């Protein structure tokens, strides 16, 4: 979360639940298999349970949500009923560090919600953004959770999308995915690499004696672009084909035009997706001239 917060978006600019559901229906027919609600924070949207239930009716879709976990507990029933997986952002188990990083003292309620989610058998991934070697201890403490519980803990290389940094100095001194992997392997030599599935963003490690597994996401090193099959659609209906891109396609205007049919939208989406950058470096370099600091909270992780 940027220090100055994020700009409020007028409600009429947000896609309605009906528009999201229509778009998901079109994308499903185009071969999309997995829809993830992300943010900002999806659970602050009024009536989010209704949207989850609407999406849950697309029986053949995998559903997941990225959340900070603060409001999670009251939504667990709907999440479980609609077979949704959870990606919970949790950078540290130290209450003070957590409060400093997130600007809210909510660690106890997040941990309580996680416990409740585990009891509901909801598949959980914890995502921790790791900045530098001073955070090695957070990595070890979080990985312990995966050793004791049936969940994945994934450590993410910190990227520049914090809304406050400039391109020149942004990556100096930051921990790389291979360093984080090395810390894990030194702490637990029994950890073995799991085969990576096509399109997966994490390189996972597991040991037979562990309940869960740990992984590293090389978001900054971008080692998984070659089979990236993701597209992002913002809350305001802007299609973005790569995290590092600054080029958006306005889908909301198509959805709100009575003369544009579902098949026409499908056709336009198929054409737009052909422009997906070859990798994040290509996208970043194309965006370089128009760079403006932008927070991950507005892009969606
Ligand atoms: S192509 Fe872009 S969105 Fe896909 S993995 Fe690479 S950097 Fe991420």
C-alpha cells in the first residue's frame, strides 16, 4: 500500500457484477480456465459474496482470490461453497513488522482467519513479498508454517510496483529468488524441487516430512514469461496483457455498448490477446517512455 493511499474510483467506473459475470462467461468460452479475483482488496467490495456465488455457477472454472485476509473470516462460507482457493498476502509473522508494512495492526485477525480457512479445507497459498536479506528471518518463520500445515508459502521477489519508487534505484540491494531459495535449502536441506507445471509462476520445493510446500516467484527476474498465459482485467474493465505493460484495452466500453454482442467481444478479445508481449522485459521496455509510478494495488498482483 503506498503511503499516500490509493485514489478512490467512482462506482460508475467499476464493472458491475453482471458485467464481470458476462465477461467471465465470454472468456470461459474462449478457453479461460481459471479466474482469480484480486485487488486492491476484493473483500472490501460491497456484496462480494454475491459475485463469488455468480462466478461459482460457472462449474468448469477454477476460482481463486488474492486477499490480505483481514475481512476473510465472515466470507469463508461462501468461499468454501464455491470451491474458491485463497492466496493470502502475509509478509511477516512479526506483529510490528506486519503493522509497519501493511499500515494496519491486523496480524492476529489474519492468523485467526487462516486457521478457520484451514479448518474449512480451503486450499491456501500464502504470498510473502521479500525485499532484502534483512528479511531472511521472516522467510524462515513463514516457511515453518508450510512445514506444519497443509498450505503453500510462496516468496515473491519485490518488484517496483509500490507507487513510490523511480526506475533508477529501485532494485538495488533487493533479494533475488535464487537467494531466497538458497536460504530455504540451507535451513532445510531435505527440500527438493517439484516439477513445474506449464504456466505456473512459482518454483516449488517440498519435503516428504512436510505437510505443505514452499516456493519462490521470480517476479522481477521474470524466468517464467515463456509460457505465461495470464491476462489481467482491472476493476474498471481495462485489459492488461503483462504486469510490466502500460498499455490497456478498454473492455468496459464494449460491455456498455448495446450494439456490441458477446461474439463481437469474444472476437475483439481474441485479437487484443495477440498483442501480448513476448516477455516482461519487452513489455517494460515498450512502457519505458511512458513510465509512471504505479502501485501493485491498482494493477492487481
Ligand atoms: S509475461 Fe509479463 S505477466 Fe507474464 S510472467 Fe512475464 S512479466 Fe509476468
